[in-house]
C-alpha cells in the first residue's frame, strides 16, 4: 500500500489529469472551459490548452477538480472565494 501511495503521491491520488478527464469533469461540474479557467485564475486560452492536451493540467487544478467532484456542495464556497480574490486583485491594481 505504501508503495502504491508513493507512486501516486502522499495522498494516494494521482495528481496527473489528462485532457479527456479534465473536459469530462468540468462539464460534469457545469463549467465551460473559459469559465473554469477564469475560476482558477488562468486565461481562457490556458483552459483551452488543458482541454486539448496541449498543456499539462497543474496538480493544484486537478486536485481542485477532484475535490469538487467528490464534494459538489463546496462549489459555491470555491466560487465565492475566487470572486473575492478577483475583486481584491482588481482593487489592488486600481490603487497602484
């Protein structure tokens, strides 16, 4: 079991996420490629690259997707936290 966990990472869940899994998961969560990319602070083009397999889905993004798939009730919490972070960034740029 420990060897299996070492192969998959400390949590026992592989961080790797391929394009098909990414596309299926964000669709199941009700997001467009553009909307999910924006949610995680990436450009729409980056989200498209993840969906097409042109770029690797970062481990943190894969983890968030898997968390939301396992616990969909957290979706509003993540969305509100993201909206707050975007608002803070915008206000910080306006003040500069």
